[in-house]
C-alpha cells in the first residue's frame, strides 16, 4: 500500500485530529483503541493538545504502548514514558492498567523480554500472534532512524521478535525498541515529522530513494501516513 503524505498546515491540530479519528473508529469497530506512542520531542505538543481537546474520548477503552524507550528509570528526564505521562497520561482519565510502560530501569535484555511477553499476552486475548496496534506513532531521526531502530544496529535484522534491546554505538548506550515485525503488524502507522531539516529526508524515504531504517516501515496490511511540517 502506498504511503499517504500530508503536508500539515497546523501540525499539532492535524495530528490530534488523526489520533482522535483513529480512536473513534477503533472503539466503534472493536471496542478498544490500541495506540503506540513515539518518543523524542516532536510528539510532546501533540500529546498535550490531545489531553486538552480529546478529554471526552473513552480513555478506559484506550491501551497505550511505547514504541521505544531509553534504558533509564521512569522518572528520568530522558524517559519517553515520563514525557508522555506529563504531557498526556496524567491529564486524561486512563486507568493505570491500560498504560504499558517499557521498564527501562531493568537490564536491557530483561526489559525487552518482559515487554514482549506482556504484549504477546495482550495479543492472545485478541487471538492474535502479535499485538496489533490500531495506530502506531513514529518519529524520524535525521539519520533515518525510527523508534530506536538506528542505522547499522542489530535490531534492524530482527525478523521474529517484537521487542528487543538494541545497542546503539553512536549513543554509546542500549535502547529498547519495537522491531519491524511488530511495527509492520499495525493497522495504521503514522510518522510525525516536524522540522525543516527533516522534510527532504522524509520525502526521499517516501519516494523509496533511501534505504534507511524508516524506509523499512511498510505495514503488512495496514495504512502508512506521513504527517509533515517544516
Ligand atoms: C526517541 C524516539 C526517536 C524519535 C526521533 C525523533 O526515543 O528518541 O523514539 O525515534 O522519534 O529521534 O526525535 P525528535 O522528535 O526529538 O526529533
């Protein structure tokens, strides 16, 4: 399926509308909205606006996962979970049991195996082999990475597992990350890419002219959207 490219006039508002619309459709269709959050800085204002404007969503029917996490405790300034909690999760009525945090405080291999087990257990409830996100949000790094799938790292080659620890030499640290099999199992993947310096990179990836990690995001049966803004 070809990607849908949206050149946003109001990036935050259009991202929130896409998320809220996905939620309404998923909940109407199968009673739950399985949303994967991306990390970094781009999504923070989107999450804050989502909390402000979509508070009426039935958050008790929303499940939250995290596409990747830094190997730090949940209250660490680097934590994607911390960012999402401050911007969104503390500001909506979502039950704690609906938020599935990657336990970055554990040894990386243990944290990855723990999270993968939790997602597989959830998937079994839906009689699915692996967890199927209704909407998975992803960011784009200037080196073409997405989640914590960085160029020239081992996780790029994972074909079976859903969640792995990934040593990133350029950062001199491990990260926890979804793998391409889990990402591509999603019903809808949406890249949120904001910043003039990333627009040409995104365009090259969408055009298939660059074989960088983000270019390997091709949902098996789902939709792919790129929401772009300089
Ligand atoms: C992370 C992210 C990562 C991020 C990109 C873009 O943990 O940092 O998941 O993949 O989405 O690096 O980050 P910015 O939005 O901060 O540019």
